[in-house]
């Protein structure tokens, strides 16, 4: 008989874990208090960009493995449920600051040392695509590892795949009491979940950081995304380009957009003049879960046998999701613990 597993939360972490469990034969029920992607997973950006290859560490290795595997993983999701996640490995272009050439060449060498073939970074004086940011040096750093997906489409695609595999995704289900749930139980409840975990354990496990982003009308579905001046500009398959995001520790309303987003859009138009005449078609704000360690938080919930935490994706949740889901499925279904030390619930 298939093992029954309950997943609390239908953001990227919860849905990814549920899909991985379902495709390994578990009978999965996802319980969502509001709707799919109601929190930070309902945003617009969807940049699956690698960490800088210098100063390599286990967190960067896990993310790299997830990014390399993402193409096949998301293709399997689409094939199972018939819904596309908007995934494409379109690459990235970054302007090179004047005087930074030695650092950029060192980064290219570091990528060559740790990225598997055929992925690489390249220095160019003639980047391709309509979204080329101004570069003070006349040079740009490109890579062919970076990918993108549509966060909202990805959530729908995962839900469809879970249902096609015989699972249930229940939206509007309200808060859940831990003692009333059949185990094992995966808690993937974003920033509110970090607050609940902190209260239960009596120590700070993380909190929420607000982000604001926008979608502009720009049809460039195959163009590389841009990373410049700390800003992501990500063309999507549906004729839009995402701009994001802010990073706000102090805020009154986590779901409200304001002048900070206006400033972000204005910066993007200066960086990429091709955006100057593009209309804003969507404005979004949400609170992203940032674990105290800044790494995803994975593992058994202390004092709650059979309960497992999968949280703290922050800015890399979509990129990390396939790897986190595999770790959770290994732990729950097979009792195999592959969780890196830096991802664990310490103490």
C-alpha cells in the first residue's frame, strides 16, 4: 500500500515536495490555507540563477545540482500534468564595471572549475538579445546555465502533476492543528511557518523579508535575462518581462506595492533602454521566508515525531526546489538523510 503523506503549504517548497513524493508512489494530500502560491511563490520574477562560483561551499553545490537537473525535472512535471511551468534555459547577461576585469576573469575561471560541461561563463563585447544593459567597460559577462520559469505557472503545473498522480491539493483549507494530521507531515508554510517554528523552539529560526516586483509588456521569450545593479530583468514566454525585486526588512503591509516598486521600474528602464516604452501590466508584493542561516531549512521538527520542515527558500526557493524535494522524499519514504549540515534545524 502506498504511504500517505500530508504536506502543509502550496508554495514552491510544499508543491515540489508533494510532487517528488507522489512520483515515488506516495499518496499525497496538500493542504493550503489560502490558494496556490498565495505567499512569496506567487510572484513574477522566476530567475533560476546560480550563486557566484567563487568560495565554493555545500550550499552552492546543492543549488548547482538543482539548476543542472531543473530542465528534466520541470519537463517531467509538465508531462505528468499537462501544464507548462514556463521553464527555459535562456542564459544571463551582466554588465562589467570598469576596473573589474580581473575579478570577472577570476569568476570565469572559478565557474570552469566547478560547473559541469557544457555550462560556462564567457566575456563578450557583443551580447545577443533585445535586453542588453549599458556597460561602462563595453564588456558583458554571459552564462548558459541560468534559466527562468513563471512562478505562477510553475505552481499550477505542480498542482496538476500532483493531481494526475492521484494526489489531492486542497485550497482554502484554513490553519491546521499538528495533532490532527496523519503523519508523516511536511511543513512548508513560508514566513508564517518560520514564526511558528521560532515560537515552538524558543529561538529565532528566521523571518520574512518583503519583496516587490512587476511585469512589463515585452515580447522577448528567448532573450537572456539581465542581472545589473542588483536587479533581475527576466523575459518570460507570455510576452512579459519581470522586474525585481526589492528587499525590505521593515514594512507595514507585506502585500502592498508602493513607490519603492516605482523606483525599481525606473531603474530597470535606465539599465535597459528597450524597456522605456513598455507598459506595466502587473505589480506584486509578498513576504519571502528567510531562514536565520540564509540556507533552506530542512529536517525533522524537534519534538514532533513524523513532522518535517521544508522552508526558508528566500530568493532561491524555485532554484533549490528539486534538490530540497529529493532530500525530503529520501528522508520521509526511505529514512535516508542527505541533508547538508548547513540546512539542518540546529540544536
